[in-house]
C-alpha cells in the first residue's frame, strides 16, 4: 500500500507464495522444558570445566538476575506468573527480555531439546552478530552432551568473518545420524537458503546501524528486529516441509516490535547519493531526496553536502566542480574515488587500487588469533591499515607472476590469508582500474578504445612511482581528509584526539593501535567513526604532518606555524611555511591538470610532480622502497620541506 500510494495509487498485484505450515512457539511456551535442566546443568558444567566455566556461568546468572530485577514488576511477568511459571523460568524469560543479553546456556539447552525431536532436519539459529555466534558456538560445543557424543551435532557458523571454505560447508550434506546446526546472522533471512532446514531458533535481535549527521558518527548496536524480519525468519522453517519456529522472546515483545525496519537511506551517509543526484542534474538535493518514499532528515543531507564541499567535489553553491564530475564517473564512495583520482595524477595507482579493493570487499586475513599476529608482523612499522593491504596485494601478485597459483597459494597459507578472497580482491582491483581508465584518468589510454585489458594497462601505466611509500601514504591521506585525529603523548601515554576533543580508539583488527604509533606527534587519518561500546575509527593511516599540510582543504598562518583545516596546528619556521604553501600550490596544479587533461607531460607539470615527490621523500630520508620495514619514520617538523621549495 505504501508503494502504491507513492506511485499515485497504482494497482497492486498479489502473487501468493507456497510455504508449508510453521508452528510458532514463544519462550513462555517452552521455557519449562529447558530452563530447569539448564540451571541444574550449569553447576555441573562449572565443576567439570573448571573455574573459567564456572565464572562464565556465574556471570550469566548475574546478568539474568539483573534482568529479572529490572522486569520484576512488569505487567508481562505478572501475566506469565499467573500461567504457572516458576521463579527459574520467570528469571529466564526476564533475562531474554533484555535486548543486549543472550542466555547462551539457555540457547544450548533449547538446541539440545530440539535435537531430541524425532523429525530430522537442520536447526537454523538467528543471532545478532559475530560475538553472539562465537559465544554460542563455544558453549554449545562445550556442553557435556555434545562433547560425550550423546548429541550428534554438526555445528557451523555463517558470518562474513568465517572463511569462504567454512561457509560452503554449511550447504554440504552431513553424515547420516547427525543433525546440522547453523548459527547465523540475518543474512540467512533472504540471501541464504538451507534446503534441509526444519527448525528455526529466532533470537529476535539484529545489529542496527544508526547515523548521527551532526557528529558524522555511525553507531552499531543490538536492537529488536522488525516484525517483517522475524516473519521472514520463521518462513525459513517451512520451505521443504512443515517446521517449527522457536522464538527467544515473548509474544508480548513480538507485538511491540516495529512493523518494518528503517530504510537504509536513513542510517547511512548520503555523500554518494548526493553526488549522483547532482551529476544527473535532478536539481536541489534537499528537494530531490526530500521527495523520496522515506525522506532522510534535512540535517543528514546538509552533512553530506558539507563533506562533498570539504573534499572539493562541489563549490559554495553546491554545484559540481571538475573534480566532482570525475568522482561521479568512478561509481564508488567519494573518498575512495578521490584517493584513486589523486593516485593516478601522482603515478602510484596500483597500491591505491588495492586499498580500494580491500575496502570494497572484505578482510583477506583468516579469522584466527594467529592471523592477528601475522597481520602485525607483515605490517612491520608501516603504521597504516591501507599500506598493509597494498603490500599484501603486491606480494600476492608477485607470487602469481613468478610462480603461478601454486606459489600464491603457498604464500596465502604461510601468511594466513584466504586464497579465495585474495583472488576476488585481485579481480576487483583490475575492474577498478578499468573504471579509472573509462573515467579518462589514465592519460595515454583512450577510454573510448580501451579494451578488456584496460584495467591491467592502468595498473602499469599509472604506477611509475608505486614504490614511493610516503607518496602512497599521502594519497591515502588526500582521500581521507578531513577525517583526522591528533596523536597526543602525555607522560608516555598516547591518545588519539578529534577536533572536538573526543578520544577515539583503533578497531581491534587495525595495525595502528596506540602502542604501535612510533611517535607522540603528528596526525592519523581514518575512514569513518563507528560507535559500539566506545568510539572506534576504522582503516587508520598515520599521516605525520607533511601529507596533512599538503592535502588538507585550507592552510592559514598562525603564530609560529600553520593551522590546517581550522584546528590542526603545526610548528613551522617562516621558511617552512613558504615551502609548504608552494608545495600545496604545486599539488593542486597536478590534480587540476589531471582532471582537466591539460598540460600533462609538460615541463612545468613534471617540475610540480617532482617537487611534491621530493617534499614527501624528505619525510623518509629520500628512500624509495616497498612498503613495510624500518623505512618509515615520522616527521616532527617541516624544516626539511624548505629545500624542496627551491625547485619550484
């Protein structure tokens, strides 16, 4: 009806689907079958598995107690008490009424209860995220009935953190006499179909992303799913035969759920949508997006337009600049698009294509604690998540060229990389290169005549300086700015501080943890901020000071130094300030020539390119090399840049 009204009350055609009957059971309907055994078994498991297991169960009991106290006088619990539920059963129901609490022991007992059903068929469990999947997997597999073979279960995890090989195991037949249990997120609602699924366990929870356009912070948290989502989950049990859906929440909670999930347009940054709107000439972004089926808030659109102006894609009147017109043709996140455009101008495209491919696809490292150590070892002292990905992809491609698939496979195995993911990233890198060519950013290659090998040509022709590590670092910063934080060191304790004074931390997989930052000075750039238990930054790159001074939006003289983008202060001599301003002008000319396709290859163009390169080389002592190793060192002042200005 909503779509019909939006499209001037157009006719609605209903096509009935085919589904077998699915019995729905809420937690109050079956809790008496699982809560009693769970409480008794918890104590036994604590004795069998030692102090750690006992501590875990004590923690779960405390969480259940807190939830029970919070819900003790709710109308819902009073009604359930009148149905004859005992205190333990009421405590279990109350605990699962807390959206942020999952009783993994209760879930394990429920799965084992289902396994005693005479009907065959797999069990599909919907959980909100990786943390819940991992904890459920651990506790279920440690249950005495599973360990001792009384319950013959094949337990699988379905999540993006799991390797493609392990994901494929979910769809393969299992030995006769065993039952498949799949722990999954909401990806199994629609994207994945298990042909043998008969039982569904629905936690009723999902990870939800919210976006604050004022702070430009995305927050990822657990929330109750919408009625439409849980209906879809129930349907997974009725595709091949009649099934059962066990809900880990009450019927009252189900009634209070939202009807539909919030549209994605309301919970994501709108830069790419606004850029496309302007490129298509549809008019004012506020008016166009305001007429959408579910229009985003005006302040969210304003925030996107400010970001586009900050990266140089639009002018003060929100009209596309020549740079903005080129970014539109790359059909990706504007920051990544600017990164590739700038890299092609400065002849170091290949590593930046690897960075974009890694961002657009997935983490190639295996989900294993040992892989985290390998990640740190491979990053050495590069202090950048992006440079690590560029190095990994470069080394993988070398293995392919020198020894074929066999050598590449051995490289992946040694460094705990997923071979399938590396293949996909390699293919995506070439496709992104083809996109750069078709946007007219690889001068010397006619985009109209470019063939299937255009992407490979781009990798070669626009990558003359790909081993200039500080140049590549600067290109990353050019795309990420103004997303930056200052590195502060007070009394040996480092912090990363935002413009507003807020502190941020690196995500757990990042190689740029505070204890790995080799200096207490300079700045880090990041892709985005995500708020979960605290404020985290994703995809960090240590920028030092020189790249920030060259590629930030605005530089002003301020006392004995400069002020970048209105808040990043740097102490620089008068001579150094003049040098920085000259290098900034040269860098802008390089990008402008590349965007407009004018004057490329001229003597003045080469002088500008060499001038910027020399300024960045001064940061690392003039060393040109592959990423990683002790070639990186931070720049605590701008004094070395003054000699570069003499070349202008």
